[in-house]
C-alpha cells in the first residue's frame, strides 16, 4: 500500500486527527449546552415551586418572566457560539479543500514524471503538472 506524499510536513494522519479533534470539540460544546440547559431548567423548576409557596399570582408571573429572560439570554449566547463555531468549521473546510487540491496536483505531477521516466515521452504532461503546482504554490 503506497503512502500519500507529505506536503511541508503535513500528512494525511495529521489531517485526519485534526478533523477528529474538531468534531470532538464540537461535541463537547453541544454537550456543555445541554448540561447547562438542564441546570437552568432545574433551577427554574425550584423557583416555580418557591413561587407557588409565595401564594401570589403576580409574584409567580414575575419569577416566570425572569426565568424566561434568562432562557432568552442563554439562547442568544448559544446562537452566538454556534455562529462562531460554524465560521471556524467553514475555514477548516476551505483549508481542507486547499490541501486536497495540492495533494492532487502533486499526484498528477508524480504520474506525469513516472510516464516520462518509463517512455521518455509525455513532456507536455510534465509541463501541465509544473503549471498546476506553480498555481497551487502561488495561490496560498
């Protein structure tokens, strides 16, 4: 089994571990949000029970409104985190696409080089491969 060529110290294993790490971090963020919402709901439930003990309807409504406000704040904060993580994921996807294009350009160059070494022909493929690698390297 042939190994893929490395690009400036970047190996497919490193790319894989990076992607797995990103997915793991995103899972932890989601888990944190769920745990936090669980405690908010539990706290809201306790305060509702306390409001019932107060006996006044207006007191209960005030406490419920405060809890709703805290839930709205939590939702806004979660949406902000989600947007930030989504932007980070888009950057990583762009980087991954760029790396894949570079690996493809290098693979085509190696294939053209092998064809030239075997037959002595295919100099046009070598020129095309050189242009692809030059384009990749200059468009970083």
